C-alpha cells in the first residue's frame, strides 16, 4: 500500500533534517503529527583533539602582551 506524505509529515521530515542530531517530542493526533513541542539540538563531539583556528591563536598571543 502506497501513501502520499501529508504536509505535516513533510514538515516533520524537513525539521529532522535541519536538526541534524538531537531529541524531539511530537504530538500526534489521529495518526498525524500536529505539534513539535520540544526539540533539543545536540552536538556530538569528536574524540580527536580539535585543531585551534589560526585567527584564534593570533588573538590569544596578541592579548598576552597587553
């Protein structure tokens, strides 16, 4: 059985794609999403140490001599 997505379902999918990574709670009525009432964006940190940005290093060094 093939179903077409409703406008609300398309909006939920778009929201999930933009969220990227995180948690959300959705209110559903009559089998359709009607409300996203809590969305928390989560950022997963890598285990590899981050390389400092070049401009940041320059600012830190210039602030030391003030």
